[in-house]
C-alpha cells in the first residue's frame, strides 16, 4: 500500500494553546485516515503569522512560505473551520487567498502545484451554515487546483443560540462518525489513484 501524508489546517480563531472543536473533528478525520495508510498532523493556523496577500511570499516575517511547502508536500489537505456569521473563519479565508498564487505557478503543461492533491473539509459550529461553508470551500479549493473526492466534507452543527461546542460532547454522534469515515475512505482512495496516475496536463506548445 502506497504511504500517504495528510496535513490538517485548523482555521479556528483560537490561539494554539486553546482547546478547539475544530481540532477534535480534524483529529477524528486523521484517526480514520490512519486506517487507510495515511499519516498526518494538525497545524493551528492562527498561531502563525500568515500575512495578508495573494502571493506565495509576502516578505519578512511571513509564515506562509513554510506552511505552503507543507501543504504541497502532503497528498491530502484537510481544511477545518468554525462557522462565524454563517461564513468560514477569516483565518480560513486568508489561507485560501494565499493559495490564489497557484494560478501563476503552473508548470510547462499548465498544471498548478496543487494538481494531484486531494482536499477535504471539516466544519463545526453552533449555528446553521455548514452546507454553505462547505460550498464556499469546495469551490475555492477546486479553483486553486485541488481535487475533491465524493463525500469530501464532514461537519457538526449544534443548536443555534446556545453554548455547547463539539469539543464538549461526551461522544461523537453516529452520523458524524459515519460521514467522517466516508470522507477518509474516499479521500485516501482518490489520493492513491492520483499519486499513481497524475493529471496529464495540456500539450506543450
């Protein structure tokens, strides 16, 4: 079995030393992926100094170039975000904005550096909007060159206007576990296929 690597970006607004519901769901995805020969790690993006911009290097102090290297070294990218005001977090949007640079970084056959990489999405919150957030991230990730497997998202949304978070649940709800397992199984399968048969690219002129 071909060994695969996953990188999970936790786009919580919380700093790296604060418990996060997004961390819990991403950890469950990584645990499910491990059953398919995938190893991985979680990065708390809010703990890094990711500068605003749309290039791959925004100058001194920018933490994006190293995170970009890790994103492109992985076979599977997991993007986890809470819902704020019905939207992905501002941290998540910044990550997507920085990947806009991929459009100008194609190889001789028109392939962005993200071609052949699989992406999946995890969303948590205690308000409605999970499907909307998935739709935004699916479009953006596919636009910058990532491939989405069937069932490329998992989520938990609690009752609106109350304080219970995903990290507070005593156990994982059955349907979340089923959805997460499907995500892991399909993402690993697709990543393995793309690694063995990369996208052909456009004919060189």
